[in-house]
């Protein structure tokens, strides 16, 4: 995705925050994991998906109301594509970008030192295979792992807690699920193979934020 297109998406997704009276901006660190999904044909069944890997990102949030707010975030996840089964495993260099906007409901009012929350919204998941393609890839009669970029719509849900350390500094802990349709161009099923569905990208994370 071109840089100018990314900038436009950030602007559109964060526009609902433009009237905020109180903001939070912070950095996020995490470790993402994705349960494997099956791909099957007349030969048998294998599993595919994304290897677990580190996640880094940023978040920008508004707290206009006593309990309700909104936030946008960007996450970068490092995790190779994987394909395994029938005694064989193969990996393919890859990474993923997640861009979303979510509405946030806090169970404690604004100003409380501890604020449990839930969040839901949507955005985009951008999958990028960056390895070297090969016609001799193992299990290529089930699927091909490709050097392709693919963007899919995403549903984002989460639960967590925010902790205020000082008037200007806080911590947040969160478990997020970024769900998207299976990227069937990056992981391309072989003709006659079936599978895919949705990918669930689970991300337990911690963040430090500044309040202004």
C-alpha cells in the first residue's frame, strides 16, 4: 500500500477523535499468535496460518464522555507464514499491519485510577509475504505461500484495563482479537483444495500512555 494511501486511511479512521477534550497517546508492545486453519483436498489435510511473533504499535484515544471514548491504533506484527502436515513443515517470511478504530466503554468513570474496559470496532488487516517463492515449496499441492500483499477488512474486539500512574502517565493491559477473512492470495490454496474462513489474530499487549 502506498504511503499516501496509508496517510489517508489514518486521517479517515482518526477523524472521529478530532473533537476530543482529553487525549491519550502511547506505545504498545505485544506478542501475537494466530490459531492455524485447515486446508484439505483428496490427499488429506494440512494446517496453515501465521507463526507467533512480536508486535509493536501506537494508539491514540479520546475520552470525551464519562464512560465512552474512541481510539485508533496501528500495529506491526512480525510472523512468518506457515504450512504444515503429513510430516512436513514449511515457513515463508512475512509480516502484517493492523489499522483500526474502535469505540471503548470504560466500567469506571474518567479520572478513576483503574478503568477496566471493552472495545469493538473495525479496520484493515494488511498481510505481506516477503519470502522467495519456489515451485518446489513443500506441500504446494495444498497451498502456495506467496510474495504478495493483500488487504482485508477487519473486526477488532478487546478487553483490558487502564491504570493511571500519575496525572500524565498511565499503563494499559489488553487482549485483542483482530479478525479478518483468510488472505487467499498470500496463502493461495491449490486448485481443488478447500479451507480458510477467518483468521483470528490474538494479541495480548501492554502499553504506556501519556495523557494530555
